[in-house]
C-alpha cells in the first residue's frame, strides 16, 4: 500500500512505555476546574467574521459553504485571541485531531509527528522510553510492572501505581491510551509522572529519564519434559525473522510440543500476523478482512511453515490484542492449538497509518474489520480460552506463573492422550497486563 502502513495494533492493553510503543487511540476529554465564578465576557460581540479570498480559494468549491464556519473561527482566533502571535501549526494539528476524534472511533485518531515517529520506530524494533507494562482499561494509566533494570524500575514505580498527571498536566478525563502516548519520547529526555499509590496519603512525583530498552519480538527456549517455549511480544518488522530463528533452534532439539506465549502482545502488522501463523498452519484462510462496502479479502497461509504438525498450546490474556488474536484465533479455529489463560482484549479492526505532508505526523484510520477463519468477529468480544487460568496480582508480583504452569500441564495431557485439565478462575480478579511499548 503506497504511502500507508496497514496495522492491527491493539488499542489496548498495556504496552511497553517505550518511545516507540504500540499505539491505539481514545478520545481525550478535559474538564476545567470549577472556580465558583462566572467567566468574564467582553462587552464587544462582533458579527460574523469575513472569510478571506485566499481562504475561499483554498477550499474546494463544493465545500465552500460547509467550511465557511471553520474559516470564520480561524479568523476570530487570529483577530481577537489575547495571546499573539498565533501558532498556526498547532491550530492546524488541533483541527486534524478534532476531525478524527469526531468520528467516535477509538482506533481512528491523529498521530502527532513525534508520536508517529515513536510508533513507527517501535515496529521496526527500536525502543526508547521508560520501560514498563501498563493497563489502559481503567480511568487512569496504571503501572502493571516495570521492566527489570529499566528507568521505570530504577525510579521506583510499582505495580498498581496510577498515573494521574504527566509533566504537570492533570489526566482526569484523559483516556489512558492518550496518556500512554504522552509518556513516550526519545532517549535522554525526561518525563515527570505524578502517581497515586494505594496506601499513600498524597500523590508521588517521579522524574524519569527515558532510555533505550532492548526487547526482542520473538524468543525461544526449552522447558522441562522436552517442551519448547516461544515468546512473541509484538508483530513488527523483525518478528518473522526472529521467530524463524527461534523456531529453527527449538526444532533442532526435537521438542515434543511447543507453548506459544502471546500474553501482553498488543499486535502489529497484519502481514506479519499472516507470516507467523503460516509457520504453524499449512493451508487455508488465516483471516478475512471485511470493508465497509461489504467487500471481503482473504489472507491465506503461505504454505512454507516449519511447525505445521507439532502439538501447540497458546497462552493469552487481557493484553493479547489484534495481530496476536489473529494468530490465536486461527490456531483455535483449525484445532491446531489449545488456548490457555483468560479472554483476550478483543480488537478486530484494521487501521491504515497515512503519513501527512510536511512531516506533520499521520492520520490513523480504521479501514476494515477482520474475522477468524470460522468467520468469528472478535472486536470488543475477544477470544475465549479453552482452559481458563487467571493471574492474581500476588502471583505477578512474586513472579509465580500459574498460567504457564497450566499451559505445561495442558500440553503434557495432550501428548499423553489424556483429558485436558480444566482450571477454574481464581477468586481474585485477574490484573490486566498490557504491554506498554
């Protein structure tokens, strides 16, 4: 696709707060603090401002009437706003942002230049940021876990910390995903986070210097009982290559089966999801892409997979979104894998990132919905695991992993021809872990 990037990134879920994290979009709202007084209005109330000839010329003829109020408002600001001169670039960016937000789609929004650069870099495998996993599902951006040794870890951020302000900006009414994007930034720059921590009577301030953080998108290792383990944490430009390398190394050791860990994987490129799925599915549709006019496009297995017969178990959680749901959904529909964990995030839409002129960022626009091979629409629904195992907060904090333990038990049962063990959810609510890249 010329000049565009087709992605299916998670909206999400926590992403690694890296300058390059993975994006999703939410509408931002701001509430003005009450003063107890009515605002002071000028006694001078002008008539409708004139639309200048050059503004009329810049507007297509068929949109002249529609855009007259826009240019009138533009002129009011330039003629009457108290702080002069006006920054036209910021006005232009704000107009684009408002237009995208007016569509009411959380996945469609304006990517400001720095955000677009950061997000593109992350999918290319370059990460810069504070290094933490976050939850973007509540009222505030919430720290799930700092990455060991990262700036977030060294600064003292803790699981459960709620980010209530960034660089002094109150985040009340601001969507957590929007807040996540504000944390992103290049190596060496600082960001000030104000967090509310349970048990602390007052907010805590953290000044964190962003840094480069190395995270491979796909890694493998052998577990006990001759089981293979693949951890896929995104679907970026390097993922297919890194996955094939990891898979080559595992298959040389003749594993009896493989566990694929997609927990906290927020998504990435649609094409990468098809390439990865093709390593485990020999033929057939991987997903359908359905457009607003009813057109449907098939994305089929490439027929070059290395592990199309080996038994599989796939780990998913609330942070598994988009491209990771494509892989998990296809493996589930073809009975290639048993899903273990908790219901996935539920992002079944596809976006184009369209770069704008003069390095002014990009328009991120939802262009389609996607369906699994069995034509399941998972948007806002998610994938249901075959074996339900939750991750209580205390297990996460003590580095216990009952979900991985259950995946091992499930795979061993499959290999031994026994009934798959069914795990019941714990009585403690699962902690939503969203990678924050």
